[in-house]
C-alpha cells in the first residue's frame, strides 16, 4: 500500500511545471501522470530526445520501466546491457527492476518522442528527475547533463534508486547511501525538492538557493539530528 506523499508536485496546480528539460542530454519531458495521481500504481512521462541525445547507462532496483515510441525510432540498450535495439511506433520494451539499460536517439538529424511508464510509481525517482533536470537547466551540470557536484550526483542516485556502472559495487553502494543520508541530514535534499519539485504537504513554499552559507548548513544539520526521521515514500 503506498505511503502518504510528503510533497505535492508544483505541476498539479501549474501545468507549465509538468515540463522539464536537460540540455546536456538533449531531453525534454512532460510529466503526464504523477504517482500521487495514480495512487502510487505508476508514473507516466512523455519524452522528447534531440538528435544524438540519450540517457546514461543505469539501473533501478525498486521499479521497472516500459518504453513506447511515439514519433521516430527509439534506441534502447536492454537485456541487462547486452543488446541494442531500435524500437518503432507500436513496439515496446519492458525494463525489469535491476536491469542495466539506457534510451537514446539514434538519429543525428531528427527529434524522437517516446512515452515511459514507471511501475510502481517511485516518489524518490520523481523528485530526483526534477532536481536533476532543474540543476542542468540552471547551468550546474556538465556536458553530459549530470550534476557537477559529486554530492548532488550521488544524492540523486540514492533518491532515485539509480545505479550507474561503477556504482553497483558494495563499497560504492555504501557511498551512495551515505550521500543520500548526508543530503537528508543537511537539508540539501529538502531544499532542492522544494526548489524544483514541490512543496511539503501542508506547508507554504519558500524560495531557496542552490547553496547556503556554512553556518546555515550546520544549523540545519543540528536541527535534523535532534528531530525524528520521517519514513520516505518510495
């Protein structure tokens, strides 16, 4: 049974905020259905990928994905990273939980459009997607569209239940988990969630910046250490 959402997406009240983009991977996305709109059953997104664009190789353990090409041919690295496929309209590919994969646009001249269904919905993935794209749109990402900050990269990997090659090992898995804990204890996860994704349930929205002064960071850390941790929706 889905747990109670901790944040309300801004896109529920402002349709313009259902659209996000990541210039580094030449990717634009429309959040068609949030998990909160489907009682946690699924999350649905429509994606436009520019010529030669695409995602990094990655995997998720807590949910699967289904890809549906709408316009143009969709390139997919699937079968746990061992087979590259080209999907046409009417075809689909189901990425199983834990499977290495990526999507990409094989064309060097035309955009492609596809839809993806994430089952079950994963609140951490939704938040991490918004933060990842928001950071990129604000110029805080590298040429691949990944956050320049190593802490942000690892924290978002933890939030979104995402591993990239090299992050799947036992030691580096602990590093990702530690980064997620640091993001929570310092309030960085909350600040970026409020900036890019949505407001806490029952609270007003505050304007936040990408970084704070060291005294503010320490104050938030002490406050978090002295307060009970709430269970995160996944």
